[in-house]
C-alpha cells in the first residue's frame, strides 16, 4: 500500500468523514475513494464474515490436533524456493 502524507487542511476535511468519500482533482477527475478507519474495518469484517459460515467456524473450533506455530515455522524453514 502506498502511504501519502496530506496537508493539515485536507486532514481537517477528511477527519469528519465517518463512511466513504470520493476524492476528485480540481478539474473534477476522480482520483480515488477514501474510507475512514471505521468504514474500512466494517468493510473488511463484512467481507471476512462472508467467507465462512458460523457452522464452519464452530467445526474449526471443535477440531483437535494440529501443529504449534513453532512446529510450522520449523517446517517452513526446510522448504526451498
């Protein structure tokens, strides 16, 4: 992701936005969309929740076994790219 540092004036304008805003150039061309942190998290969680059902989550919680993080990292360190 690219990080842009904005002017204090632009920051003041954007700080009041709670959802999304379309950013346009002075000539009216659309530059992109701005999402507040709250709106971004809401969108991210909505998307993540759409990928699995409650039943799938419950089944995953009930599963036993598996490997520890340390075991997985050790295995990954053996893989040659």
